[in-house]
C-alpha cells in the first residue's frame, strides 16, 4: 500500500485512541492484562512505522482519568507496563523523543520518576516526538487552563479581554506541538472519550473495528490513505481550497 500513499501529504501529528486490548484478550479466553501487554508490541510497531513514513508527532491515549475507576489489578498492570515499556527499543532505536501529558501527580512515585527519566534521556532525539496521555482527559486539561487564566486575571497579570483562542492553546499541556491532523480510534467504538477535546476541532477522524493488538503497519497506511482522500477546508468552501491549491502549485 506504500505505493498508493502520497509521501508529501503524510499527517504530521497523529493521535490514536488505542482501544480493544481488553476485548482482544477476553475473546481469547485470557485476562484483560494480556491484551494490554500485547498492545505494547503494537506501540513498538506503529511507532517505528510512523517514523518511517515521516510523522513528526504521535500522541497515544494510554490511560484516562476515568480509567482510575477500573479494577485495581488492571490499573496496577497498566502502571507496571508504563515502567517496563519505556525502553530504548522504542525511543533510542527510532530516534524518538518522549513526552507525557496528564495529571501526573496521581501516578505512583516510581512511575513519575520513570517518566521524567525517559523524557530527559530522549530529549535530543529528533526523528519524531511520541507523547503519551497518561491520567489524562480533555475536560481536565481545559479546566486546568481555565483555572490558570482565571488566576492570572485575579492577580492582575492578565486582562480578561486579552483571553483568546491562541492564549487558551498556550495554556494547554499540548502547547509544544501542533493540533492533530488525524485521530485514529481502533476497536470499533465511534466516540472521542474525552480525548484532546480542544485540539481536535478540525482534526480528521478515522474509526476502525480492528482491536489495537491486531493493528498493523498496513492498517496505519490504510488510515493515512483515507486521510489523503479528504479535503481539509477549515471552514472554507471547496472552491476556495481548490483555488488556494492552484496558487500554491504555480
């Protein structure tokens, strides 16, 4: 499928909701934890493929604030996977920088330390930035930004009239990267699940039935091909976009 892709139109920021790990395991008569472990292997494959195709940012929805309500043993397994999966095989081998967003204060201390260490160790890597959203939700992030802005207004550091979309974006935890071009959700569900709510205002959405452990390189390429067949208008008419494309080609 590589030949069908326009390598000049690869999405620069891809966000993924990695859904279906638990169902993948249960359909095989296994505990849900086995599905999460299998999902880590998919992260390795998809990270390498994104680097190969020229993606610059890959953001993975790893653990939501709502996931804290899951059974304690499953939460413990997920936290353990964070500790064991942040290894050189993913980052140093592929020249990938690691970043994390979310309410990290809720995480176990050893997990917090591992995250900080991995960020520091990979800071000079330049092929792609992988961001994991851990203990994260879009509403939590927006609430934090609003509280931050309100505190500045209260302290006289900021005028209320100065608050605009650009300033709100700067207060988001994702302020170091562009908004996603493409959001992929695996596992057959068709919803956003409180993920990057501010950032995906004009993101192209792609849903597939494939469980995350079964999501292969060709599945990613299929999503990219679907993305390339769409016209991103950002509120403009089709004619306006076509005219702009013609001018850019001249």
